[in-house]
C-alpha cells in the first residue's frame, strides 16, 4: 500500500480498511463517520484494486474515488494521498 503524495508505504492485508492503514503509516487521512455513510474519506486511486467491505465487490481504476473506511486492498494499491 503506497500513498503517493505523502511518500508513505505500509504493508497491508486484505482485511484492514485503507483508512486505518494510512493512519498507521502516519498519513493525514480525511475521514468522518468511518462507516461508509458520509463520503468524508474519499481518495483517488492511482493504481491497484480495492474490495468494498460491505459488498465484497472488487473495483478500482486510475482516478476512481474510493471510500477508504470501507475499502481494503485487493492488490497492491497506490492512493493519491
Ligand atoms: S468516513 Fe464516512 S464514508 Fe468513510
């Protein structure tokens, strides 16, 4: 998991939300409700795919805005944060 603007990298798993991984890596992560409601945590994907914890759907295209609080890494992921 890489955060391109802050230059931080952290080893993740496929269960921990990207919001938590970012915070653990020391990245200032936008957030709000932390449960998928407010969209305060959205961030653009640069590369890789994520899994929605609510639906289990895997998605991710360059530039797509994802909710980091309810998304986990499905592959290596780069976020523009
Ligand atoms: S923090 Fe509210 S949707 Fe992610």
